[in-house]
C-alpha cells in the first residue's frame, strides 16, 4: 500500500523547505511527513537532503504527534500484513532494544504460541556488541530465516509462531533511513528509533506488543531514566497506532543467563524450553510473555499470564511448538526431534550444532563474592574473536562464545574456574585475557545486592 496517491505527489523542491523548518525548530505537519517519507521510499529525496533531515530531527526532536505520523508513514511505505478476522486479539510480538546473552525470543515465541497466540516474529541480525536472534537460529543446520509472506501465514496457521528476517516488501523506508542514520551519527534519536522499531512492528499487523527496553552497562541506554523516556515514547506511539503496547524496563549489566554466543545461546534456549536453564532467563520470558497475555486480554492479570507462561515451559507444550517451528523453517525432522527431546542434554546438542575448536578456562584471582560480570566487556572480547559483526553483511563465527561458570552473589575461591571461552582463533591474546579478567568483579558479600532482571512495567496508555 502506498502512503500517497499519484495526484498528491509533492515536488522535490519542497524538501529544502521541510529541512529548514525542522532545522529551525518548527513542527512538521502530517502532510510534510508524508512528503518526506514518500521521498525516501520513492528515491526522490537526495541522500544529502535525507542526511540533513535526519540530523535536523536528531537535533530538534519531534513532538509526539509528529513521531506518530513519522511511524505511520514509514509503516505504510510498504506492505502491511493482514490476518484472518478470527485471529483478532491473538497476534502478538516482542521487541528488545538488545543485550548480551539475550536469547529471550527463542523460547518466548513458541511459549506464546503454546498459549494460543499467533506470533509473526520479524527479527534482526546482531550488530556491534549485541547478538541477533536470526544469527542464533542460523547456528541450527537447515534453519531458514528467509520466508515469504505466504509462507509466514502458512506457518502461523499450522504452528502459531515463526521467527524470520525482514522481507523486501515490509517498511522499505526504514531500510534507507537506517543505513543513512548509521553513516550520519543519528542512530540515537528518540523519534528515529521509535519510528524505525514501531513501523516494522506495525507492519506485522499486531494486536499487542511488549517492548523490552534495557538499561545498564551493556544496553543502548545506560541509565533507567533515559530507558524510561524511550519506553514511554514507544508506548505512546504504539498505542496511538492501534497496537496495545506496553514496556518492561530490564537490567542489562551482567549477561542474561550463563551462555553467550550464537550456538551456545541456542543450547540455553532449549534448556529453558525444557523447564530447566537459568532463573533470570525464565523470569524475562514469563514476564514479557505474561504481560502480552494480559495486554491482549487472554488472562485477567499479569500474575496469571506469568503462570501460564511458566506452565507451558514446564509441561513441554512450548518445546513442541519450537520443534514444529524448526521443521517448518527448514530443519530436518531428525535434527529437530533430537534437539527437542526432553532427555537430550546440552553436551548432546553438539551432535548437531558446530562446536568451537578450542576452549580456555579463566580462574578467579582472589577469594570473595561475585559482585558483577561486565557483559559489555565480555561481548566486546567475543566480538573480536569473531562472534559479532562491525558492518551489516559481514560473516560471523556462530561457535564463538563463553560459558559463565559462576553466578552473581556466589562465593568463590582464588583458582576457581569462572569462565570458559569457546574460540576458533589459534590463541586468546594477552589483551583479551586481561580484558576478560577485568570484567569479573569480586568483592565482599555485603557489596552484592541481588536485583531482579525486570525493574519496571510501563502500562499501555
Ligand atoms: N533497531 C531498529 O530496528 N531500529 C533502530 O533504530 C534501532 C534498533 I537503535
């Protein structure tokens, strides 16, 4: 669907006027924003003009109604998915602003499907220090993230969830703007982030959306207040667009769970789907999923929603959905069955997943309590070892990763192993070794405070 009919098309000469208005702190009308976004998706706006407009928006910001118009016009720059009328209220998804060890989408999508929802999860790839859901799933042999709109529909009918990459037809304006935001240092703009994320979620045709907005050392926003500001902006815009949208503010200092790196995170997701695995991962999955069930009216309270999610993780229903999703997206029936068999343990996953060639253990340097593990530092070292990419399109090594052998608050002794690094390069160099050692903070027992992952819920308004 196009945002503008032929007759309404504005001349290219109006772009300098729109740029000037925003640059001077003025407001853009709905029509101005339509002209601008149409210029982006039709290719009529020059790259320099687009860069200038992005910088003007970065500097002057946008009022809430301008951000809503921007998001809506971006969404309408491409196809908007449509679902059968009897799915009304069932179509849901989650978006995370990105973290270290954040594999929540892998157990969450099938768990929601097991609760009766339809989840057309369109995810991204990792960039900089954060991992990408698509990269994690691609460490499973045969898994295909490229699915047509028709196939997505078929998988939702038969399974209830899919996890796929952006299709060519959805939100073309975002692809152009996102690439130029990177090149013009305008990524960290509240209206541009809001427009980019919510236009894509809007194009999924969702009834309800939960946003996992992270704050902390390994998050896009380091402090709670700025994360709350982003969450509020996205909650306002999402609800104005007709998606029931709420947000969870979650801590992102130490990695989520105990495994970091694409293949290792698939292993930990399987453990979570088998009712095992780390508590903080289960807390995030049940909180985000429970919130969605409540927002979409399927349960009477958040607590009921959390119980429903915990139920399907515990009784194998979510695992069955994951197995069906793997098969629907190209994994052989044998591999899907073997990975998802409830008695298959982590070491056996490597019968099908590719392990790294080398493992090295790091040891604790003094007695005490594990007070912190800096997820950002850990992710940066793994990135250098090949786990992540610096530019879109670069190849990555799925097998690179790390296992935390200790948990926060644990008492440790000098010489205890605390980290096992999985890598393929010939050696871990001394800088990488010392950076990793510096990411572990050992202190006295009373300097450690146990905080839950989830700090706050932001209600839909
Ligand atoms: N992810 C997106 O899809 N868009 C953005 O602007 C950011 C992350 I930052």
